[in-house]
């Protein structure tokens, strides 16, 4: 074997070692949403954003949500507790690659708290979803003609027991 062919054999061996490692590199997920809409709202009140969200290509975790129109935002789940509707934060939310969550009234939703301004018809509200792998992704939610949520303070369990039931 010449020095040159030894070097070439070394290069091929390196390539063969490298190839499967490349194939196993963690993929970045891709986030798609469908049917986005947000409730209209008044200054200081609450609103909620809904959509069908799909995580593609790789497992990921939704760490947080935010919107410039709200002082605070959180991914919530509504559940029925003996006839009383309760909401709790469900962050972080894990997604298997290819999985979808349908956000709708009475279920999972993006809660927008203490609105900085009114949300009126014919506008689109930006909502940013921050994922562990995909990073922050922003989508625009059109305001729908649905009665705004009441301006009253949310019930104590809403604010205090973020991870309770
Ligand atoms: Cu909520």
C-alpha cells in the first residue's frame, strides 16, 4: 500500500464513521398552524387565541407563549371539575413528531391576560410560541366576532395554582 492509498483508506473509514452520526443528528421541528382566531377584547380584559397546531419532523416541547398585546400569556387547558370550569397552565407541553393539538373554546387555548389594548375586528394579533428546538415562531391570529371574555379578575385558582387542578 502506498502512503497515498493509506491516506485514502483513512478518509473512507472516517466518512463511514461520520455518515451514521450525521443521520442521527437531532432534527429541528417545524411548526404549522391552521384556523387561527382570537377573541375580541377590551383594555385590561382577557382574551384567548385558538388554532390547530402541528409539530412536524421531530419531537419538541412548547415552553411558553407570548403576545405583545397582553401583559401575560399562558397555554391553558380547561377542564370540568364537578360542573365548575377550571383552567390551568399546561406549560411546557410535549409534542411527539407529527402530533397535533386542537385549541378550541372549552379546551386548550392560549390565554391572553391583562390586555394592553382593545382587540377589534379586522386586525391580526401576533402570538409567539417558543419551542425548545424550533425556537420562537410567531403567527398572526385574526380577531373573530365572538363576545369578549369578561374584564373581571380571573378566579384565584387561575392565577395561583398554575400547575394545580
Ligand atoms: Cu385560560
